[in-house]
C-alpha cells in the first residue's frame, strides 16, 4: 500500500514534516509493509520556507536587512540544496508584526529589505525565487524592493523619491541604468491568494491600508500615488499591469514584481504543489492524507489541504484529513475532496496541552493507528 502524506503545519505545535512523520509512525505501527511518502506542505504564507527546506533539502539563512521602518532586522529565508532556488517570505523583512501599533504608517514603511534579500541570493548564485507576499506592513508598490535592486524612481526635479508609499505620488520617471544585470536571468514565482487590483475601491490602499495604520486621508493619498505610479509604469513599459488580479497584493508589491521583475502571480498552494512534485507520487498511490491545525470553512475555500485533495481526485484517490480542531463548517471539506476527517484530540485538555508538540505528536500517531486499524479490516 502506497500512502502519500502532505499535511500543512499545525501552527504553534508541529511543522509540516513533524506532523507527517507522526502520521507515518501511526501507519507503520499497524502496517509495517506500507510505503509512506511524506511531502512538505505550505500555502506560500508563514512557514513556507521552513517547510520546503525541511522537506526538499536546503538550509535556512539569516540576513540583516532594512526593516519596514528602516531599522535593521534579521530576516530569515530558505535556500534549497544547490543554491538554485530561494524561498522568501516578504513579511520577514517588511511584515506588519515588525511594526509597533503606534508606528504603523504605510506612507513611510518600505519593502527595501525584501530587495536586499533578493540581491544577496543572486550574489550566492540563485536565479529562481518563490516569494510569499502575505502579511505586509507596506503600501509602496514594491519601489523599496526595486530600489535595493538598482532601480531609480525620479521626481520632477530629477531627484530620487523617498521610500514608502509617499514616494509614489512624486514619481515622474524611471532610471534602470544601475539595475542588477543578473535580474534578467531570474525567475520569480509569487505566491498570491488575493485578486485585488492596484488601486480603486478594491485596491491595495482602500482594502488593506487601514489595517496597516492608514487614516481615511492617508488611504486617499496612497491611492492617488498608486494611480500615478501605474500611469508612469504604463508609459515606461507600454503595458498596464494595474488591473491584473493580485496587482494590489501586499500593498502593490504584486504589481512591482509583475511590472519590473516579470514575476508570475500564482496561488500559493499551486506553486508549492508543483515545487514538491506531488502529482508524480500520486499517480500510483493508494491513499492520500492531508490536514492542518484546524479544518473549517476557510479550509474548504481553497487552503492547502484542499489543494492536495483536488489533485488527488484527479486520480480518483481516497483522501483522509487530520487536524487538531474541527469547526462545524468542516463538513464542507467533504464537498471539496476530503472524504473523511478526524480530530487528533482524544481527551478533554486545555489548548496549551493540545498544542504541546509532544502531546500533538502522540495524539496524531494514536489517532492514525485507530483509523488504520479500521482500514485493515477492509483490506
């Protein structure tokens, strides 16, 4: 029996690989002849770099970069074996948690540190990038990141504009003479699961600006800046990227990647499923196991476990789900390809006890054992 395990992390408790290994142990305790394949799983958000590094070989790196408030921060990123592919989570360098509540102001927060990570990876020989752009503190359309890579954004006086969203309204021209030449060799896959345009009532500033500290007046100013930048880029590139779904992601960072780095915006889970080559292992599998910390309505709307389930159904495979918690709406997961799901919490306990990594491993293994005792009856 070949079983493919691709489970997302149980955040705050088990990593994707740790959860997978606990499942594998439970299976082998009942059927020592089973072939169990563990694949790392993430959706492009927090934990993606660690999941892929753990599951595909590689290492986590740390680089001191410019943070969203132009302070120095230590940002972690993943480098896969061979230094050909880097996994970057933009929030490590420009994320909202890095900015104290009272200091949140997207007129000034910058993505410069994201560009510094990219530059460092290029220097180390990397030419392929997977970038998760969730959780940003910024609304600069990526100009900070691009500045770090050598792009210059010029104002009416021929001077470089400042960093942050406030610089967008001043841009009248673009100078690419100092751009890092290796960028032409690079491929950027951008994990993006929102479809907002760059500006307008559903744009970056209007929808996400307030949570980043923008007042209504700031939102209006930021939106006008995004419109101005989009017009300058349209003239410079002879192409309008502003209305492409996802252009407004991460304060317009999606737009910056598309317009200047030929970035391809894709569903985070779809990028990961391709990178881990899950489909290759599904072709001759007998059973698929997935899950995450909590199965609920959000899961059913397309999170990582549903991505796995839908791919498994391409080959008519049964899919089981395991989770720490189950919401009432979890039954919608049945409609999206998870045939049966189970909570691993097997006794009354506090959330703290349930999330204790050792308890979670044991609970996962024990629950899987009992499920496979049932499966064994019908083999």
